[in-house]
């Protein structure tokens, strides 16, 4: 079975959270729009009885799943990237939803008035939003992730249990975006969150992930992505 991932070309975006899970598991998949063009996303959407509101969505045989957290919940068991215990499976899903909240707040720093306007049309509001994000929101989220690692009964190497989960991969991706968009902030804050930083190093060193990160399939971050680097927002 070859999975089919549908997501926009040219950016990592939300599709990257799915790619990392598939790559970590060594699962066969097609990145359909990268092969055939972005038009296939709308083309597929018109034919699906349960269309996703927006990409990414994943086709697993006849099943189509949209929304990052739902896709990863679906893939967790199939790719052995989620605990078998139901309580811990739901806990992993909860962590993933919190990561989604964090990523959305990161995006909204540069688009506080709406995604339909250019950044240059909302710079004053972005400057104000970035200050709160840097001083209040980033520490609040990172405090929570660090606490989750500290309180894991199996030790701080993973967010859940003693094995890699999709939540570990997603936290790595969110932190990668944060480091790109706010390098000065993370130079100041990073050392305060040793367990989060250790988890990110562990993920980056996984053989399949390391191979992926050094491949052409891993697109570089850019200013069309969820996390964007504008120096004025990261003094």
C-alpha cells in the first residue's frame, strides 16, 4: 500500500508533519502535488465524498483523511508511531492538537489581521503580535512541553512512553520553524529548555530522518511558509 499525500508545492507547511511521520516509518508514499502539480489538490477534492476543508489530506486506499492531527491519529497505529494503550494514544493526540495551536499562533504573528492580506499591509499589528508571542506565548508553550517531558513516567527522552511517537516528530518540526523565524529569541530561550532541545536533537539524528533532512525532498523554509523570518519581528 502506497499512501498518497496531497499538499501544496513549494513549502514545508502543514504537510511536513505528515511527511516526517511517513519518512520516520519508512512508509511508501507519493507526494502527489509535487509530482503532478498543485491542480491535483482541487481535482481530487471535487471527487471525494468527504472533502477536506484544506490540504493536507491523505489517501489510504479508499479512505481519505484531512487535518494534520486526524491524519496522524490515523497513521499512528499503522506506522507504529503511537502507543497501543488507549489512554496514551489519546494523550499523544492531545499533545498533537496543542502543537497545532502553537503553530497557528506562530503563523498569526505575521498575519494577525488575516491570511488574505500581505504581511506588508499589517506590519504594525505584526510588530505588536510578535512582541506578545516572543515574551508570553513561546515561553508558555515551551514550559508546557518541557513539563510533559519531565513528567513522562518512562523518562524525558520522549513526550509519551519510551518510544518515538508522531508527537515527537511534530514537536521537532514546530521547533525547527521557530528557530528559523525567531533565531535571536531561540538563542536566548533555547538553553532554558534542555529536554525539548535534547528531543529535537534525537529526532534529527534518527537515521531515516537524518537522510530525509539532507535530501532534496526536505524543502528549505521560506517566507511563504507557516513560520517566516522577518528580522523586525525578532530583535
